[in-house]
C-alpha cells in the first residue's frame, strides 16, 4: 500500500499533511531520539595464505574506519543548531462549520466543546483540526494565533540561519532557542517554496557559533548525523547512513533529495544532517511514514542545492528561475523506438505553451530536448534544473530531436510564472471501439464541451493495455503517429499501418486535465 509523505513542522501539536503522490510524507518538524553508535569490524586474510600471496583482492579499497563515538563531532556542531518557533495568524474557514449550527459533528470532525469541558485541555494539548476555533478563539472567518515549530542551523558568525520554508511560512513572529537555552529573535530574509528553504537573520548583535556546508558530495553508505528538535523536545542527536541519492518524492519539479536512515520526526524540519567531519550535507525536510513517526526513511535537501538557493536568498530575498514554457515527460523505450531514437534519454515536449520562449524558438509538441548549452540531459528533471539554474533573461542553446534529426536553437529564457490550476475534463460518452487496446472512442465534435479537434476516450477497460499506459476516460487524443486525428477510424488505421511497417508502438498525443502528454501504445497489444 502506498503511504503519504507529510509536512513536518508541528502546528498546534499536529502535522498538516500535503499530498505527495499518494504517499504520506512528513515535512519534518522533528528527528527521532534514538542515537546510534557502532564499531566497524574489518576482516583479514592470513599472510600465510597462498591465495593472499598471489591473488589481488576484488575490492580495490578497504572501507575506512568510522569513529566508535560521534560525541566529538556533536560537541563541535550542536551549539550552531537551534529550535525554531513561529507564530502565525490563521483564519478559520466558515466551511468548517455546519450551516445549521448543529452541535453534532460531521464524519471525521471532533465535537464542539464548551469552555471547561474535560476534553478541551486534551485537544488543546495534542491538537485536532479546527480545535482553536472550537475553544472560543474566534468564529468563522475570524483570525486566530497558531504556533509552529521546527529546527534550523546558523551558517555565519553574524547570525544567518537556515531552515525550511514550511516552518516559517506565514510567520508573524520567529524565535530561536539555542542549545544552551538562550532565546533569540529572528526575521525572515527570504524563502523559496519550490525547494522548501528559508533564510533567517538573528536580530540581536553578536558573534554566533556556526557551521558550514560540505563541499564534498556524500556517498551512499556514508555515516551521517542529524541534529534537531523532534516533537519540540529540544536538541536531539541521531545517526545513520546515506541510503540513496537523487530521490524524487513528488514535492516539486526540482526534487533531488538525499535519503537517510538517521531517525528523524516532526520538529526536525530545517535541521541539519552532518557528515563525520561536522559539515552540513543536507537540510532535513520530509520523512516517508505510515504513521507520522520515523521508520528510517528520511529526506534531506543536498548541500549543493541548499548553498545555491541560500546564497540567492541572502542576495535578493527570493529565487528567480529560468523558464522555456514547455510541458515535458520522460522518454520511454517505446517512445524512443517510435521516433527512431536509439536512447531514451531526454525530455519529450508534450506541449509548448503559447507566447513562451520555446514556442517562439520553434520547439513543437513531439520534439525531444536532448541537451542544454552543450550538455546532454538525462530526463525532464535534469532539464528543469538546468534551465531554472540559468535564470531569466539568459540565453540557452537547446539541442533537440525533430523530424528524425538533431537540431540546435538559441532560446532566451523567460521567468517562471506562477502555477495555474489545470481545467478538469468534461464527462464524456461514446460507443466506438479500438480492438485490442481496451478503448471506446468518439469524435470530439460529437461530445458536448470537447471541442472540434481530436478523439475522446469515452470508456476504457481498466485491465486493457491503454489503461496500463495511463489513458483515462475523458482524455482527448489529438494526434496519432504525428498526424492530427478527428475520428476513431483514423487512429485504427494509423496503428494498423505502423504494425505493417514493423513498428512496435505508436505515439499518441493526449490532452487531459493535467496537461498534454505523449503515450506510446503497442501496435500488437496481445504480444
């Protein structure tokens, strides 16, 4: 069963979930309290062994010995780690109340409690949705104060502090608590929602203990130490290893997380992950969890990403990213085969937006972007990161595949606009069938609200090959095999022709509520 990734700063004693591709992710407000230490044992081969004398070892490098205790490292960094507490103003949503002002709760809602009720203190302590409003802290639509907490770390002697955006978002007041219990006040210098990073500045003058980002990229298997404020308990240290790199957890277009198994929990959001030299290798942000607690799968923003974003926030207060204006998707083996490509690397352009830099440069739907400024890309995420890093107004040379050959075009990058909510597809019906794919199709012109271009998916067999490729009822097929279609029979003919030519798949250009994309369907689904 898929589990959600939750946001992790604690507010009113509860974590506020954010959808993460059906997973349950906790944007950490915390790190778990179990500390891990251990000695590393090494095997040896007897010098008297004939094998030892004549054969070279398969593994060229012996593992380096790690410290039995992390105490020295912790002593050198813990004074730079702070607990972050913020006050935010929230407005109770009138929709949370029943229209008839009934005292009976709706399903999933806690009952209204009168002041003095024995359960009032319980819900105030442990937090439930809507609790502040129910305890006389303001009626529908009236603002009330709430609290959130997380972690952070000082990166300069003059008091700049790194934390997560979701910890300080909408904050009206930010206070920091140091390892020795001192309370400091801070202001938000800038924040970046897409990478979930924020930069604070301590108001009080002074020279503060600080840590630095690591210049070395950690390897999978390296020891790491997490320090933070789990569940508001205060400075807590845990340890583990780097479990994986480059994780995409669906948090945003620039996901590139370190996965660590050092126990982290709500309240650890924004806290640092250190290597054994005491340098920051990551900023703790989320955990994979069925219950909201640590199960040994945590995610941290890599230091190389954090350094770049934090430097920009310090300089400008916000992050402006480059934009070319395309909807992109991965290139599967089937898509590559249908377009005559030998490799599945690159980003397939599902749609080039009107008045975008890509559209003006001649990039079209069906093109595959292969590289930026002479560097080949692996896939859509790599393209998004490279273009974003260049910044608005810069020029980029895009290498792309068009009509069977590689081409290069210069594009002047725009500025990434605010995200817009995609329109939902209309309900559709029809009775035409495409044999073997498990589809019932209809001309768009015959379906009210579908427009005049394309063919509508009116029904689909959930066990069929088209459903397995992600097609859904309401999708609009605009092209098949690079040709515009308006009738189901045209799609059937194109698939039949491709099968005769020995092609394994046909590329469909499909429009849905989530945007436009390409789907490769097999010419012989039964094979």
